[in-house]
C-alpha cells in the first residue's frame, strides 16, 4: 500500500482521502483552515455526506488517516493530490489561485521522483502550468497527472468506490501507472490520455449532464404547452440505451457548486479563445428560466404575491446534502420574496443561520406542518425523501389555500390531489393527462 498526501479537505479532498485510507493506503491531509482540520482530526465531517464520518473514523483509528493545518518540511508521500477549490472568478473564469498556492508550497517540499496529481477542476492547460511551476521551483523528475473527480454530493463515497471510470492524464506513463495502482482494489476501467484531454473530460462531462437537464426542462415547457407528460417522455427516451435515463429529471434546474461554475468556465474558456459556445449559453439560459417558471406557477394560481404566505420545502441544492451553493431552492425563495411574498423555508439538515445568510428575508422552520399552517401555497423545491412522507392530508387541511407547486415532479399527483391539494408541477398535464397515461400503462 502507498503513502499519499492530499492538499485540500473540501468535498473532493475529504472524500478521496477517507476512501483511499479505506482502500488501505496511508493518507496525510493538509488544509489551511484550522477549524476544519480540528473537526476532521476527531473524525467529524465538516460537510453532510452520508457514510463519510464512518470512513473518517475507521481511517483515523487504523492510523492510516491524519490531518494537519501546516505543511511538512519534506513530504514523505511520493504522490501528492491537489484537491483545492477553484471557485468562479470574474466573467465566469475559474479562479485557480488556490491551486497555484498549493503547488508552489508543495513543489519546494517534494522528493525527486514524486508525482503531483491534480483532482481540482481546472481550466485546460493548468497541468502544463503546474509542471512549469514545479520545474521553476527546482523540482527534479516530478511528474504531473490530471485525475479529475466525478463524485456527486450525497453519493460521493459510492461514486468513489464504484467509479464508472478513472481518468488519468499525463505524458508520463510510469506516473499514470503509479496513480492507477492506488485504485487497483476497485478494479476500475482506467482511461489514460494526455493532460489537456483529461482536464477537458471533466468539463465536458459536467457540461453534458447540465445540457441533458436543460434539454429535458425545455421539453417540459413544450410538453406543458402541448399537453404531454414530461415524466413519461423522459422514461420513454431513457429506455433507449443511446440516450440513457439518468439526468433527465425535469424540475427547477441544476444548481450546486459544480455545474453552474463549470459550464460558465467552459463557455468562458471557449469565448476567450475565439470559439462561440452558443449551446452552453442556451443551457445556462434555460436553467435560469426554470426558477422564473416556478414562480410564475405560484403567481398564476394566486395572482399578485404581495402579502401571500408561501412555504418553500427545501433549501439544499439537492437532497442528501447541506450544500446551499447556487441552490435553486434559495433562488426561488428570494424570487418569491421579491414579489412581496412572506417566505418560510423548511429543510431537514441545513442550519438556520446558513440559510438566513443567503435568504435573509425568509423565516426558517424545521416542521413542515407548522410552517404550512395558514399558508397560501407550499412549493416543493428540494427532493428530500422526508418530504414524501409528510402528513399531506393534515397540511392541506390547515392551509389558507391548499396550493402545492411541486417544482421537482417529486410527489405523486393523484395522491396529492386526493389529499386535497390543487397540485401543480413541471411539464405534466392535469388530471386528465395523468389518468390517460396511467390507463396506457395499465
Ligand atoms: C456533479 C456531477 O454529477 C459529478 O459527477 C461531479 O463530480 C460534480 O458535479 C463535480 O464536478 O464536483 P453534484 O453537483 O454533486 O455533482 O450534483 P448532481 O447530482 O450532478 O446534481 C446537480 C444538479 O442537477 C442538482 O441541482 C440536481 O438537483 C440537478 N438535477 C440532476 C436535475 O435537475 N435533474 C436531474 O435529472 C439530475
């Protein structure tokens, strides 16, 4: 088993480190945030990620996982992963300052023959830049490998442990083999390419998934106009193996820390280098409009929203995470407020303070039944499984007007109507259409 170092203990860093330790490697992690390091040293996860704390604790107890807020004088590990943030900068460009800082600090401390592996999502060409930095720092025989990460928040451990593929990019075959060996217990398909291609695979993958979602959202709007059911359309399309059924869920649009930043960064890179990324621009445009369409549905039912009470179910950008970055649910809550509504937001894991920092005019609630009492509308904005199990009859009975806008097409229309709701969703017809497709299915 190999000794490795991981720089940056955010989502990608913490999950990768815990998983590599689980695979039997010795992993030394460094993060410049001492409070995050203090949490991790105790086996506590700074993020809500199912299964992560168990892995952290096992790795720490086995002596295979350590955390520090400072760099060692010299790295024992010969393979050093960079997994720092590359947030959005001006004009949508990716800000790679954290990568530069990490590489310049790491380079001076590496032994000959070490490998710098980049896991952060970085603009195409960053690997070459890293190699140049290492060379200028006087590193000898250092290889640079790009190893993009494809894990999803909420299922990150499973995504790491059961990868569809491991992508490695470098001009150094031996270095790629040494990195591939770390993953050997997972027996993955390994794709070896040049470094720029590996960097592009990451952006192209995220941009394609975002495109799939925007596509189905556009189809949802057309379905609504023409009286078709987007859920069945997506199911029918998805059964064609050339299309595949994943990421065809119409709704409020995509959010989170990755898709918005990465699609923008790819479009920015393209434009800066003279290409015209018109598809990517439309993909972003459609996504933005989904939030507006959801608000329009509430307005269509209630009229002017001034003074209306609206309960938004969900704050996280998707279920099983407490991440609020670019959350469509928060954007929706803020748009409703802008139209004069009194907005209460319910989320099972997001702490009130973090929600209120982003939606300062909202009221936070933990109990959906209490939050919806007397409301004019409930809007489901995050597909938390908890929401499916709510006592919907009781909720409908205590609302001022039992309007339910399901922006994720997450609840069963017939059940919700039977519970007493005026139920609206995205891209599906009313009772007649639903009944018709049920008949066809039967
Ligand atoms: C995404 C990618 O799926 C990962 O492969 C990638 O590693 C990660 O970005 C990253 O670059 O770090 P993540 O942002 O965690 O992962 O979340 P997803 O599950 O991809 O969902 C993104 C957004 O799309 C969410 O807002 C979700 O609600 C929305 N979505 C997803 C839909 O609206 N419809 C769908 O069918 C699927």
